């Protein structure tokens, strides 16, 4: 039985999403062509518009229902895309893929990213025990900043930026993390390019 992803996903521009998205703004210049893989209803593009960023937005998602709710160029198959892009993003997408699927996506990304193009990925940080990773029924593969870095480097990408984002705000959880030497960041962010 197939899962209706639109019932599981409620995209909106909020503090939580904005914190990870703002990390990408330094890479978005000169009216780029941007492909958002796993775009849902293209709320990342709405965030860019709200911040007066000029761009051409293209989205890919397997959820046809979500794609109907936006004004951008959208695809339901990654492999139908043969245009070249300045920036390719994957916001909270790779944790829904098997490792083989992720590697397959990376191989296709190498074909459709421009020479100086940037790949941006954000995903939950499995090293944060307070992030309810397994509560999302479509999550199948967790990552740490180290494991994601190793995968990208093994596939020929050079890291331009890597960091942890979305620090916990609950003071008790922060104290517990400090006391137990646990990572207090809920997301990881990487920006990479091909040499």
C-alpha cells in the first residue's frame, strides 16, 4: 500500500524551517536556477520570495498532490530532469531514502548540476536524542554530520560548508545535553560542489 505523503507533511515557513533555510542564502546569487529535490509544495521557494531573492524555481517530489499547490516548474520523476542547475537543494529528504537511492540521486545530480553549482542538504541529526526521528513513519535512514560528509566526499563532492543547526531551546534539555555530553543540535546542514 502506498503512503499519501500529503497527509504526513505540513510545510510552512516557521522559525524551525527558516533557521536551516537561511544557511543557504549565502550561496544564492545572480538569479540562479534552483532545483529543490523533495520540494513538497515548494515552501522553500516561498521563503526565498519572502526574502526578496530572485531565482527560477524547479521542484521534484513523488507526491503529486503537493505539487499541484504551487506556481513553480515541477517534476514527479527526478530522471525526467535534464536541465542544468546552479543550486540543488534537498531539505529533509535524504532520511526518506535508502542509501542506494540516495547514491543514485547523487549520481543524477552530478549530471544536472552546473560546473560551479552547489548541492545543499539538510537532514535530522541522529546524534540529538531529543529529535523524534523514528516518530516520522517515512524516515528510514538517519545521518550524523560525519556520516553525511563521508558519503558526499566518497562520491566526489567537496564540502564548502558544514554545520549543525536548530539548537534545542528547552533549558532543561540543554543542561541534560551538556551534562551527558550529547549533541544539542537537531539538524545538520552541508553545502558541497564538484571539483
